[in-house]
C-alpha cells in the first residue's frame, strides 16, 4: 500500500480507483486546505508531515 496526498488538480476518479486498490489517499479538500492558494512548498511540507 502506498500513501498519497492528492492536490486539487488530481482527478477524483483516480483517487477513488487507488482507494479501491487499497491505497491510503488524502485529498487537499479532505484536509481542509482547498482553495487557499497554498504554495507548493507548503503542500509538500504538509504531505510529508
């Protein structure tokens, strides 16, 4: 199993498919970070934390 943090441009149907395959995926929207113009660096920092 892999763990992913999907940004806003990542297609949700792919998120669903990967979840169905047993992967752990958190989306930016689910994390409460959507529509905030967060920098890529901050997205990466959140993803690895």
